[in-house]
C-alpha cells in the first residue's frame, strides 16, 4: 500500500509508495541540471538556495519528465506540444499499487502464464507512461489503447525508441467505426446482480432485471452518461485475458474546468481531459464494461480525481455485484488522487460490503473520549481496541468504517 507519513498530531497521512524510487530520494533538480544541459535553463534557485522549476511552464515540466525517465529508468521519451505531460513519481505510485494488488492473495491469479503480468492501459496517450514504467520497472506486458492519430503515433514512437522493452508493449487504435456499446445495448446484457440478506429481499425484487448502467445512473443521479468511443468492450479481443486494466480518465466536463488550476501546466488535449459527464461518467462506463467482461480481468482499476466520486463509485460497484472493492490515496505535494480497484472473481476469503450485512452491523459507545476528538479519531480508537483483543481489523477512511473479523464472520462498525 502507499507509504504513510506522520502528521504532527500523530495521525497517519498517505504519501508516496514505499517502493517508489522517489520515496526517499525525490528528484534533485540541481543534479539533473548539471547532468542534462537541456534541463538547466528551467532550473532556478530560491532565496534559501533550493533548486526549483516553474510548474506553470509546460516546457519545464515536459523536460523534467524526459530527464527523469532517462536518468532513473533508462527510457527515451518525448511528446509534442499540448499533449498531457505526466509526473513520473505520481504515475509510479499507481504502478506500485497495482503491484500490491497482484501480489495479494485476495483474488487468486486467473491466467495460466501468471508469471508474466499483462495489463491494459485505457487511453494510454502520446506519453504512454504506464506501459513504459510497468515494462521497465517490473517487466509487465501491456496493451495501450487510444483514439487519436497523435496519441497512436507518439505512443508507438516512445515504445520503438526503447527496443529493450518494445516487445512487451502493443499500442491498439480504437477507431470510430469499432463496435460501440451504448447504454441501450447494455439493457439486455448487463444484469444487476447481488447477494442479498433476508433483510434486503424487498430491495432485490425491485432491482432484479435492471442493467448495470441503470443502477449506476439511478444511484448517482447523473443526468449525463458517457457516449464516446469504446472503452473495453469492442477493444479487448475475444479470448484475451489480463491481470489488470488501469486508467487515467478524463477528469473534467469542459476544458475551462480543466484549466482552473493556475499552479501547474501539464498540457492535455480535450480528448485526454474532457468527456460528457466527466470522470464519473467515464469510470461508470468502465464499470458497465467490466460487468459484461467479468473474469476477463483479474482486477479492474482506475484513477479518481474527486473523493465525492470515489465514494459514489464504491457504492455502485457493490450494487453491480463486485466481489472485492479496494481504494487507496495517491499524494504528490498538495495534490491528492485516489485509486479504485474491483474484481468479479471469487475472493479467497469472504468479503461482505456493509449494506449486505445489516444483521452484523454493531453499534457501540466509547467512554472516556474528550469532546474535541474528531469522528476519525473515534474510529482509530475502535481499531486500536479491536486489534488489542486479537481480532483482524482494518480502518477504511474513505467509506468511514472499521471492518473486523472474528473467525468466519465479518463485522462492520461505522461512526
């Protein structure tokens, strides 16, 4: 999981992943400037002598990414003006989180050649950052998909510029003429399914027969759904199987919204940054496709930019029958992003979402806590108490609950 840093008040805060090479050694701009003359013009020094770059300068951020990939990963890389420029430490966090998911025994491996991990990068972009990092750091195989001529051309250039890993990466074009899977088509194929306790049988009767798309839309109240090119259905080929998919989705609904952060300049075209309904609609389409594809992927994952959307999507995934849902937080500087992962494969141990185990929901009262303690501190106290009693326990700060296991039973406590 992601690394943790202690706050002054003792609470833990997620930071950079402990296996990320930048965890203990952040990029040294001064050293890089001395080694790479092309980067030197973009480095300046603060009054206290610290080397810095102007994060609002696209050329500076692009050159930083280029020299980091070359210096630390041995990768040749470039993108044309205006294309989305990734930050290497942040993207490495996502790669290492997926590595954690694959190493976990929660969902057993489902491919015969399990020693060679195979991933699918949805919207790989001209930068092709995830396949390049995954192949160079961990030797993973990748299919990277995209829709624009520029993205396909430059992704292929970046792969071909690195012959030591080029055999591990395939760039796949998603064309406008490819088979589309619209909400209407899904009505008869993506059936809403879930295990329900006897207390929720009435709700089950009302929801049976509804498509995954209708469940998602009714739950979120979203009026806009994704209506762009295919995402997974129609792109994944018959007979293909993958260990995971990953995605840096279009976070925004308009380019104006995408440009509201004046402190950074990472570029990005409308195809990369924007879609109808924003990130929620795009990830909802991945969920719809995953309900159909099921065990084609061991893990489905996506980056999420807004915590509100994360909470909504977690709830939606339980409703469409996911067997496991996991989340994490990626922190870089003052920017937070969240990782969302789910699977439909049988879990190695029974994992029950809170809305399905009302009979095992516990209410409790803690005495001796001062009134100034926050609700989060209360949950932390519960977690500590349960662990001392010898039970297996996990605090989920996203959904604000404590899960603990006693023998074969999973109990949920929320504040």
